[in-house]
């Protein structure tokens, strides 16, 4: 009698685990497609300077220096950006181009 109960518990744990992973995967896919606009571009590089006006400078692997201003959504990532700055970590910046080729960072990772 104990074997059917044990197998039922194992089956239930596996069912709950697989459904949880499925839900997390669907949510992550939805969040990635919904958060970025169609006119956004992205660039990767290293942050070399962070200014006091919520702006920063990024250097790409090709050596190109890009200056970004933070949008309202980007301001939430300031501590994350500072960590990337101190660690010299690769940073992905999603941005839109404003007037006069002004780059506005929307998301920083």
C-alpha cells in the first residue's frame, strides 16, 4: 500500500515543478517581447563614466564612445550600472535615438 502513495507524491512533485517551469518560461518570453519598443536598438560595451545628471558613457568593443541620457525607466538601473562600471563588466543598453542624434537609454543590463 505504501508504494502507490509514494509514487503519487513523486508524480505530484514532478507535475508541480514542470508546471512552474513552464509558467516561468512563458512569463520570461512575454516580458522580453513586451518591454522593448519596435524602434529601440541595442549596443553592448563597457561603461567608462557615469555623470551626475543621470547620464553615462559607453565604449563598444570597436572603440566607439557613445553618450547616453537615462530615461525614467533607466533610472531604476543606476545601482546596477554602477556595479557594471566598477567591475568593468559588459553592459547591454537598449536605447532610442532622440532629436539631434541624442541617445536615450531605456533599459540597461
